[in-house]
C-alpha cells in the first residue's frame, strides 16, 4: 500500500527588511534646527564702545564735539529733592546739573523759591541731597588728584628708566635730547600737583585745628569752674575774703546759665557752704 508523502514545509528564516535609509538626524537637519531656534544676540562692540564713551563724558561732565547716536543713559540729577512731598501744596522745581553749571544760576533765588513753595520735609531732603552731593564731589576731586599724582610719578619713573637705558646702550643723543623736555614737563606738572596736594592737606589740618581751638576754651572754662571750691578755700585761708566773694559772684553767673547741667547744683551748694563757714 503506497503512501503519499506530503511536501514538507520549507523552513525559511524570518528576515526583517533592511531599511534603505538611516533614521539618524543628518547634519543638515541639525543646522536647520539650530538656525531656526531664536537666540539673543550680544550687542555689537561699536554700541558698547559708544555707551562707555557716553558714560565717561557724563561722569566727567564733558561735551562731545560731534553728534553721537543716542544711548539710553540717564544721568542722575544732583542737588534736587529726590522725592515729591505729597503734603506740599506746591512742589519745588527740581534743579539739574545743567542749571547748577549755568553761569547765570542764582543760589539765593533758588533757596528763596524752595523755602516759599516747599514743606519742611522737602527742604530737609533738598539739604541732605546737597550735602551728600558736595561730599561726593569733594571725594571724587580728591580721588582724581591722587590718581593723577600716582600716574605722573609712574610716568616720571618710566621716562627716567628709558633715559638711563638709552644712555647705557649708547643711543644717539638726539633721542636723549628729545626726552629731556618731556621729562621736564612731566616733572613740572608733578611738582604743581604735589604743591596743591600739600595745600589741600594743610587746609584740612587748619580746619581741624580751628575746631580744636574752638573747643579748648570751653574745656578750660569747665575746669576753672570745677576748681572753684579749692580756690575759695585757698583765698579764705589767706584771709582774702573779698577776692573769694568776687570769684564766687563770677562763678555764680556761669552756674546760672548752666543750671540744667548735671552736677551744677551740687557745686553751687558746696561753694555756698564754704563761704558760710568763713562768715
């Protein structure tokens, strides 16, 4: 009996189709995506340079010779009330740097207008602002003097070293003669600044000395008044009663002016007790 054999199924490996194209992002697509993303561009060097120059001109109060593009730098107005007083019926007109620098500026008229149209708080703020600006300007002036003084000293030292080097290397005398007037000019300016600095220091020392001299008589008067009991005892022991009474009359007038000062009443009672014992 014949059997029919069925054909065996062919075993084939399941193969996945190979992709024809790569799915990795290409360099071009990355470049396009990067270019499409918005980025903040840094300011150009020319704009930053103009902004710095404008800031320096504003700091040193200089005027440019040519018209520059407007840069958003707002100088701070000096010597003006920085806050408006809500209680004042009429506010004082703020004063700007240009008004202060104007030769026709009248300080008395401005002060009169401020006193007549502003409240007490506004006037006090204006005074504090003026005092602060004066101190700031004085500090800036001293800083500039010190800065220029140090720069001139460094310049003199540098020129001196250059001159010494040229002479040691046997350079032509023409270069040495050219440096001579420059060194003399720098030395002259340095000497002038040194003299101005010394005058400024002496002026400051004189002001401090005047304050001390103004306080020293008050200290001597207080010491003289506190020494009254001892003087009265000495005068009474020497039988100089009239001198003791005259001294006490003078001291009594001073103590009357200082009656609210602590310790004056005790001193007065002590002196009166000394005089009563003698009588």
